[in-house]
C-alpha cells in the first residue's frame, strides 16, 4: 500500500464538478508530479487531500488511514503539509513567525529548533530576512519561505503547488534543486506544476490531469517522451 | 496609473494630515495658554472616555479582522459586562448603596476577572449559535444576525432589570488630587490604568503567544492558517472571548466610573467605538486603541470649546478625510500582499 | 402633543375599565315628556394602556351631563362615546373613523376630544366641513391652532376653508419655555444659565422659546446641543457651562432622547445642586431615574393647570369623587373634560333658547359652534375661559413641578410622577410648586 492514495475522487465547487474519479498515489521516497492546464483540477486535488474541501465520492487514504472527511488541521498533524498556490504567506507577520506557524501543530521544541536551522540551511536567504515582515520579501524569497514553512511541520508528505510560478529562470533552478534535496532527505513530494518539462524531469512518476480526469500516468521520463504530452504541455 | 494615484494621494494626504495636525496642535496650545486648568480637565474627560471607547473598539476590530463581521452586538456585550457585575457584587454582599472601602479591593479585582470570564463565555456562545452556522453564507446573513443579536441582548437586559438606570455601588474612592492646575480623581486614574493594563496584556498575548499568533495568522489568511494545522473554530472562539472580556471590563469600568448603567447604553457607546475602530484601521489592534483615544479627546475638546452640536460633524469629517486618503484607517494594514 | 400629565395616571389602566361599566348612559332614549335626544360625542383613547388617559377624561364629560340632570330644556342629553385606541395606544385613523361615525349620528351636536394632538390633526379636516364643534381637554401642540413658522402644518389648511370648529381648554406647549424662563429668572433668581437641547424638533423648539423669554427677562445664557445617538458623556459640555458662570441648566427635550442623562453626571462635577429645568418631556419617571444622585432640583413645566391646586375646584372634585368612586376614576384631565363639556352644554342651551331645532342637525351644529366660539368669561373649574379667534383659551396656565423626596404614603397614592418602583429614586416625585397664567 502506498503512503497516500486517492481512489475515484469526485469533487465539486457548488454544482460544478471539478474532479471526476481521480485515482492517484504517492509512495515513500517519491517525487510525483501532477501536470495539466489551468482549471484541470490540480489545485482542487491538493485541497481535497489537505481537507480544505471534502470529496462527494471516493476516498483519500493516508498511511493506511481514511482521511476523506478529516479536518484540515488534523490532517496537518497526521503529516501532510502543503505549500499553497500563490504562497499564501502571513504577510503582516515576520519571516520567523511564518516559519513558526508552520510548526504550529508540533510541540517538540528542541526538534522545532533543529528543523528551523535546517530550513535556514536550505534557504540562506530566508535566514537573512528572518526578522523582516513577510509581505516585504521579493517573489523568490516568498516562495522559499512558503516551502520552508511547509517543511517546518516535519511532514510525511509535502505538497507544493506551483512553486516556480512567476519566478526568474535562475530562481526556478534553485527551487527545483531544493525540491530534489528535500526528496533526497526522504520526504515524498507531490508537485503541481505548469512548468511541465521541469516537473517531469525531476519526478519519479507523474499524472496528467485533463478537465478533472486523470488522462495519463507514467514515470517522468515516459511522459516527457510521450508525443501527446509534448504537444499539449511541452510546446513541441 | 495606480501608482500615480497612490503617490498623489500619499503626498496630498500627508500634506493635509500635517496641516490639520499642526492646526490642531496650535489650537490646543492656545487653549493651554488661555486656561491650562480648563484644558487639563477637558483632556482628563477625553482620555477617560477614550480609554473606554478603546476597550470596546478592540473587540470590534478583532472580530472584523478574523471573520470580517461587523459584530453589531458588541456594544451590548459591553453593557452586559456592567449587568453581570451587579449580581456578582451582591453575591459578595456589596449592595448598590455600598461605599468605597479598601476591604472591597480584592473583591473588586475578583469581580473584574469573573465579569471578563462570563462575558467571554457568553460571546463564545453567541458566536457558536448565531454566527458560525452562517460562516459560508453570503456576507449579509451574519450581518443581520449580528443586528438581531444586538436586539436580543438589549431586550434580555431590559427584561432582566427593566428600563431603570441601575445604580452602581461606589466602590472607587471619590478622592481627588487638586492643585491650581490639575484636578484629577482616583476614578480617572482607575479607568486609564485598567485600559492600559488590558491593552498591554492583549498586545503581549497577540504578539508573543502561540494562540495569539494563530489568531493573527487566521485573520490574515484563513485557508493558509488551516494548512498550518491551526484549528480555525478554536481561534475564532478565542477572538470572541477576548473581545467580550475586554468589552466586559469596559462595561464594568464605565459603570464604576459613572455609577450607573442602563440596558441601552451599548447602542451609543458601540456606535462611537465602532467609528473609533474604523478610524484607527479596522482589523488593527493598536489602531482601535488609538482611534478610541482620539475620538474621546476630540469629542471632549469640541464639546468644551466649540459646541457639542459640532462634535459629530467634526469627528466624522476627520474620519472621512482619513479614509479618503488612507482607506485602511490611521494604522490600517499597509503592507502589500504580493 | 406631549400628553402632559400622562405619567401621573399611567399605572392605573386595569381598574379604569370598571368606569366604563359604571358610566353607562349611552341610550337615554326619549322617555315620556322628552322632546328627543341630544348627544355630546366623545373621542378618546380608552382601551389597553391608553385607558388610563381616556377613561378618567371620559368620566369628566359624563359628570358634566349628570350635573346637568341628563337633560336640557326637555331634551334628553346623552354621551356618545368612541374609543380611538388601537393596540393600547391612540390611533389617528381610528379617530377619523370615529368622528365620521359621530357626524353621521344626527343626535350628536358637538364633541369633546381628542386626547392626543396627532389625532386632532387628523380629525379637524373631517369635523370642520360638518361644522361639528370639537373641544379638546388635553391637546397641547400649538400648531393645531396657531400659525407658527416652526409648524409643519397650519390651522387654515386643516379647516379647509371652513370656519373654526376646534377649541381647547388647555394652554399650549409654546408657553412652557417662557413660563420656565420666568420661573428661573424671577422666582429662582438665576441670572446665567446653560441651555441644552437634544436636536429634536420638540427639544430645539422649547429651548428656543425658553431662551427668547429668558433673554427678554434680562438673563444671559450659553447654548449647546448634543446628539443622543452618539453621546455618552456630557461632562465636557457641563464644564463649559460651569466656566461660563451658569448656575442652572435648562434642557429642551424628552427623557427618551437622553435629556436627563446629563443631570446624572452633574454631581461628579460638583454641580449636582444646580436647578435642572425642562418642559413636560422630562416630567417623567425615567427622568428621575436618569438624574441618579441629583434628582433633587429637577423641575419641569406642563401645559395646563393642576386641578388639585385651585381652591374653587375642590368642591367639584369632591362631588366628582362621590359620583365616580373607582380608585383611578380621577385623572389629570378629568376636570378639563368637565369644563369642555359644560361649555358645550351652555352653547347647546343658548341655541335651544334662540329657537334652533336640534332635528335640523346641520343648522343646530353650526349654531352650537358659533356659540362656543363666542365663549367669553366662562367660569369653569380650572379658571375663566374665553376662546380667541384661533380657538385657544384665555386661561393660559402653565404649571411648574419640582422633584422632591416624598414619604411612602404620598408615593403609594399614585397621583404623583415618581422614580420607577424598585429603582433607587423611587421616593423622588414631581410636586407642584407654582403656576403661571399667561392669559392674565
């Protein structure tokens, strides 16, 4: 059994169906990419896993436990953490307070301090700005902070939603390097990206979402080489 | 274009603010030269009123900050604080005819704590029953429930104690310090000390504690806060609790200060305090305190030296000028969201 | 109107119902020897909470008819009574319906009523074309008779071109301010005063009237007004008055607009012993409560005489209380209604003496109206009444009441306006101190 599994998930916004029977899984040690165009249902999938919304049908299983209708706050405690699209930092709080909010569900002070140090190692820029108000950071710094904040929960799975969106190419490289590093340290990553070629090149496995349906799945390499995917998402 | 407008508004706004501020300071200096004693007496009135407005305004601003609800019932929650205190005093054997004695001070402190606690629990219940079920509903629905809640609270207090002006025991010393310049009572000092103490405590709580930070985080981005594992319901309950505890303390302070309270006091006091919260920047805690203090002082000065018929005109003119140039209020959130 | 003495009789609604049952006497019929029936119509609020206003007033009319022996010159005299209260308070639409009803009753030749000025405003346009005489025992709004710029309607418009059919035996509110000004300046000897209003039409109007007369008397004043919706602290305003050198305050306004709350804050400023003066809007229990620990020294005017203070009225009141024995049968306007009915009875008699035929109802009503309008030097219980061209009485009496601490027996009697029962000012009551006659 995989660490995180979705089985036939249907999800709605009001009366509009956003997901149709989505089934996917993320296992220990993996980077799994979720690609697709705008409105394909990528963010909805993450929100459903996080418990920000609940599916109308289907199941979400984490670590052998059914979390389909578990509260968002509880899911974080179980070990799924998300860096949401648009970073969603606490703009009027300091960088340090943002990171500490990431560790909100934990009470092991010594380990929190160690993780904080680790995040500073991953993102030295974040450490430099730790007493600054988060809203005053540049786009790249904010993305680093958002990822660092997600890691502060010491998650068993980290979900990153569009981490490279709107960043300069050099920063995109940095971000992807860190994603790999996080994964090398043993944390599975579920990565939602519009930059499909970047995402597929780091992903072990990937899913292609089209209008709420899983249209294709395979290893990162398989999808990179697939003609359909190349046409639709890689601009070839 | 937007930048241009912002710059324009910024410069013109700053110029206007400084001009108005200088004029106001000049005026006060002239008043001080004419009769320092009279000015000091007026400032004492303004600061004490302002401190009470501030205690109410904090609750408005905190609740708005976290769930964007104008909690119209908040003024009545303030009155409720005074109402709850009366039976508590009675339980400790202090009737409405009691007079100041040092023996009462520990009881007074205990009643303060109990009033804040009970008032907080009442407000948590109000939130749970009347606002939480409507959290996903259109904005107008909880707004109307809040207005309804205001009527229910006022009606309940009316039914409980009737339309009479409830006389409060004289638990604070009437002693005054008087010389040729200053005339200030123990009561005046009590109001200001209680208000400052509570605001400092609140500020420490909000900025230093985990729950306080979680409240700020929830106010800034509810979804993101949930993704951090913050229990939103608990945080919102805490906000209602603290808002009501402060307002309840304010109601008790008011009643001890003026020795009377009536079921409909919260209407006017709430209206002024809400204005104070907007002036200071709704959602901003320091802003609410500043707004309350400013409105108290401006009102006392205008009442005393111009005419009470102008008080509201001048206060709201200042409010409009501030909002036109700084729509988020004096200390409103000015950090851009990127 | 400010239903001036309403507070005094407010608590007695329930018992008053009995008076209706006892009063009876609607259908005298034409017994042997009677030439027929002549009726005096009555329109008052007589049910629910308003019964305490209307029923003792109705009894005043019934008492007048009784005193006349129930007949005039061989005609049976009856009371044709209508209730204009809906849901316990006066209702102008109901009043209009009642007056229409009375006009359609060919026995009705004149009427007493209404009780409330707002009802009067609605009824005059219906009664005037029918030349039906109305004498109100209690309307005090000056606009019903006087063409004042502060009014939003005018008597000529109400009458619609018909001759005046509306009269009243009480003074009008516009005299309350001047009366208190004279009281403050001359009786109390206050030379400097602070004048406050609460920004309502009534409050500003009465404060203006006070101010004009006080200035004429030679006093100086500082004027201010506050908004009751946003004001919780009056101390800065009061300090302004104090620094001005005032030694008393006049407040134009009503208790429900916080007119008495400033009083409650005066003690803290060391000025709790200043006289605090106002119109009938503060002659209420609420005001005594709001005054907190400074209830003593609050004074208020009301339009009209206090029947209890007129020595010539004493024997009539004694007779009345023998005839109407219920605890609450005697009200603040009973004697006004008695005088009003007697003026109409006199006018009816004059019409009969002049050979007018009550069967020709339109002619007879007009004759009664003309006779009433010519009322001059009529010696009633409350004073001498001469109607001017507007229909106002020459007996322009304003009474002044001051709050004093009363003993339990006086409070229990229930004919004083006292602080609310159970409140800390329950033993403080408005007590008559003086009256001013502006007609003299």
